[in-house]
């Protein structure tokens, strides 16, 4: 399986989890394929503030980064 979002790179199985973020890898692949095959250009994650594929926000990315780095340090 892929383990990360192909658009924004967030780890799908690691927290934080919220009600809007998609973590199902099958759904992520289907959404991504539909977007790519239809020729839609994905907007820049930094520009929109969220991922158009998995709906992760910048806050989700920062929280996940903080959790991962705190596990590595301790």
C-alpha cells in the first residue's frame, strides 16, 4: 500500500485524525486517479491550505510532524 498521500505526503496511518481527512488508501488512490485522468491540475497545497486529495490541512501536517519528531527525540 502507499502509506502516504501522493499529493501532499502526509502519512495516512499516523495521527492526527479528524473527521474531514481521508485515510482510506483505496479512496485516496481513486480520488487521485480521477483527478489525474480527467486532466485537472491540482492546486498547490501551500496555496490552498489543504490537500485536494486527502483533505489534510496545514495544521494536520504540522501536528503530525511535531508528533513524529517528539517520538524520535524521546
